[in-house]
């Protein structure tokens, strides 16, 4: 599973006509989601063009007869059990899906298992027990650091240790869920004492989410060479952040209530295997940077070439059918100082047990250019460089009614482009 195969073949097409040339979900992608399905707790679905194949119905129709018994867990109500299976079973399921969806002989049996994706109601794809957020973009860390510490933007630990904090799983919501503006303890610059008030500097953070598969027992680290095999797939992630709450509460233990009021994720989990053609080496470290310590040296390490973008659509813009303004665009693979596998091996290096369905956020993805900054704090430079939206509205931070939309696309000359779909959220008043 370390080299592309027939499921990535650029000539492979599907009998689902809308898959051909689809911007997100051609047959070369085949991401997983969890959807409402009758009276069940949910069903796993696979995107193909404008449709989704509901796995319980596909199994009933006779698909998957040759799969190993454990792989049939792809018919369950959430992805945890399937993601706990070994990667060669993930691979077997991907091949069986790709073969059936490309072979016209399967059309009559599987067409009744398709549903239009637009008509489905999505659920968080895993039962997520733990969520950790990292800080792996060196441009983001440098930008934010320079606002607060102009003389010393990057703290001395940054190039040695992947920085992260434990987030909260209970407030992770699926794309489309409205996000209520939080209240919290705030210390305004001109005030003499803090107050408990509505956040006035609500922000988004564009990140990739990494869903883990497999498990390591407590006390058993994940060696660097095995870390990549723990990565089941990726999604888009919005780490909503209240900057005024954050700036008062974050020292000395890191962010807390400024972050855990909501985290949005996109519904489709794009598998590590679908992303094989888009793997690319990590950017070279600076010549004067320290080499990673031995336990962080991942053999054949990779990141993924994903082009990400942020769109902002105010309530007024949506009312006149304006789909929104792209406010940032960045290359994930050029923004990160630590690779996905390094985040995994570091997290488990002390023996911390990581479980299938655990979610790791990469941290805000910011590139070197102003237009590639992944949150408003950086994009408007703490409000000193406001954005002007079409129609004349001005934004330093998010206003009530604003909708934030993330998208991600992988492109390569030798592969069919695949996408992540969307991660959306509208800000509700406090
Ligand atoms: Mn974050």
C-alpha cells in the first residue's frame, strides 16, 4: 500500500456517470462518511461523484463476498471498528469498492444502494474519544509569535518538539452545524479588571484533521517507522477560536475555553491510501535548524500536496446569492514544519495510548504570503489590516451571520485530482 495501484489508475472510470471529472469525488478518491440511515445509529457511506454508496445496502446486495471477515466492519454504523482493522484490510475494501464501481456488471445490483449525496444527513464519522491539536505550521507560529513577541517570534522549543495541546472531543461537530459565539472571561486592553462578556474577536483556524486507525496500548510508543501506518485518513478541520478569551487565559497551560466551544470537521474522510499519488517530501529544514531527535526521524517521511482555501460569506452576501469571497489560499505541504507521521510518533513517544478514531489537528495552516494565512488573526494582522468584502463590509474578526467555508484539492500531473468536499459553519449570535 505504499505505491499507487489500479484504484488510482487515471484511466479508471465509473458507471456512476457524475464521477467522471468530478472535482472532489472521482472513482480515484472513494472517501468515507457516516450518514443517517433509517432507524439505525448511522451507516458508513462512500462518495462516488454526486452519489454515495451506503455500505449496509451494498453488503446486502452481495458486494464484499471475497473480503476478509474483519473488513466487513465497513458495514457498521461508524468507522471505529473498521479503522481498528489492519491496513491491508482497508486496502482490500478500497480495491473491492473501486473494482465494483468501475465494472458495469455491478451496476444493476449496486445502483439501489446509491443515494444522492445532497440528500444525506451527515454525522461525525467516528466516535471520537480524544482530540489533540498541534501547531505544526512554522509560518503560523512565527506570525502569531511576532504579534506578541516581536523580538522573539519563535520560541526556542519550536524546532525541537512538535507543540500541541489536548482539545475536547465532545464539541466536535459536523460541517453545516451552526456555531454559537461564545462568552468568556476577557481582559480588554484599556480595562483594569477582566469581565465576563461576549467574545468580540471570534476567528476560524484552517487545519487538516488526521483520523487515526489501529491502537497502541498504554506504555507502548509508536516507533517512527510505524507511525504512518496509523494514519487512516484526513479531513478539513475548523478550530474556531475566540482570540480575546485566548489571549487572557492561555498562559501558562495553553488554550482552554477559547477553543473548546466548537470544532467543525468536513464529513468525508479522505483515506491515506487515496492520497498516495499526492505524497510529497517535507520541505527541507533551514540550514541552521537542528536535525530532529532520533525518535522523530521517520523513514521515507511524507506530507500531502493539498491546496487549501478559505471562503468567507457574510449574511448580506448570501442574501444576494454571493457564494463568498476567497480570503486565503495555501499549500499544506509547504506550510508544515512537522509531518503527519512525526505528529503521531511524537504523541505516543511517552507511551500515550492512541486509539482508532482519535483526531489530531495539524494546527493552523499558514504559508509565507499574506494571502496564505489560515486565520483572521494573521490575515488581518490582529485587525490592523481589515478585509473588505464585496459590497463594502469590513472584517477584522467574524461577525454574526458570517459563514466560513474550507475546501481542499489535491492535484498532480500524473494523477486524477481529488478533493475533500467542504467544511462549513455559520456564526450564530451569542
Ligand atoms: Mn488550532
